[in-house]
């Protein structure tokens, strides 16, 4: 028990010392009300979402909405996904600490950072050089050191680093790109939005030996996956 000292009467007048920063409080609320409340229970995913500073990946003019329940514009007409979507796709990958993960669509690098906390190694590919550069710089600032970056068309995967325990595509594809399925380990999973230019369905593809199982998860909206095995 804390003893009652001579200055105790002052307590109500002195503002309580701030022990957490407001962004941390906002992140914890985001995790609680937007993610855990919607059924995502994976503790490692929730922990990563609570710790990665989402606000650092959001452009200045959208700072007030950094933790809002929606996707937000980044540069080059692209978007950073809604927090729930990031958590949900990440949970589908069931990442173990020894896993190697491939991400297509680095964008802001937010999803990449979440993945980097859960996997041993992350390989990420982005089509637009300026976005990749910015993401790479941000991850360096955050001392993330287990990510390999590549600029190019991710629809062909990246054979040199294959196979992957998990592959995540954060742009909408017209069909499931064959090279990505081929670059999965036995038991590996691929999560990606598939469908039209404006609306897609999130699909989970699991590879078991040479058997490929596809499962539809839920409707979603992503920017287009542009490339050889994507939109032209
Ligand atoms: N995961 C990102 C969301 C990025 S939006 C984040 O957390 O911020 C989707 C990204 O996919 C865009 O940056 C877009 O340029 C990129 N993209 C589209 N087609 C691609 C392709 N074929 N290969 C790699 N990146 C691609």
C-alpha cells in the first residue's frame, strides 16, 4: 500500500504523468474494437498490431484517421489497407517464428512490418520504385532487419528465395497467379483478393503435397495487381 505523504492533498491538482503515448492508446483501442472484437484471437497477430506504429506509415494529411476502420491513401494512387484486413490476412497465414513469407505489394511497408515481427524472414516485392524506397527507409528507421526488398512484378513471385511457407498478395488479382502457388512449401498457404477491378473475394489457397485447396473467405476491395499474371 502506498503511504499517505504530506503532499497527498496536491494530487488532484497535479496532472497525472503521461505513461503511454496517445498513439499507443489509439493502437490498443484499434486492436480491441476493430480486430479482437471481430473474432481475431491470434495473440501474436494482435500483439504485432498493437506494437507496430501504424501512424508512421500514414501521410501527414490523414494522421487524424491513422487508426480509423478503413483503408487510406498513400502515394501513387495506392492505399494502406484497413487494420482489420491486415490482421485478418496475417492471421490466415498462421505464421510460425521459423517461417519465410513472401509479400506482393509492399506499398507503405506497414503490412511488411507486421509480418517481420512474426516470421524469420520476409521477402517483399513492389512495382512502384518510389513506394519501395519510402517503405525501405521507414523499416530501417524502425530497425527492421529481416526483410528483403525487390522492385518489380510480383505476380511471378521470386523463385530465387522460394519456397515460401506463406504468400500474401495485397492487391486484387483477376485470377490466382500460378507461379505463386508453385512457390509454396508443402503445407504452405497463399492469401489474396481475386475478382473484378473494383471488388474481389479474399481467397485462401493451401498446398498439401500436390493437392491445391481453395477456400473463399469474404468480400473485399483492393487496388489492382498489375503484371504478367495480373491485370495488364
Ligand atoms: N500492403 C500495403 C498495401 C499496398 S496497396 C500496405 O500495407 O501499405 C497494393 C500495392 O501493390 C501497391 O503499392 C501497388 O503498387 C502494388 N502492386 C500492384 N501490382 C503489383 C505487382 N504486380 N507486383 C508488386 N506490387 C504490385
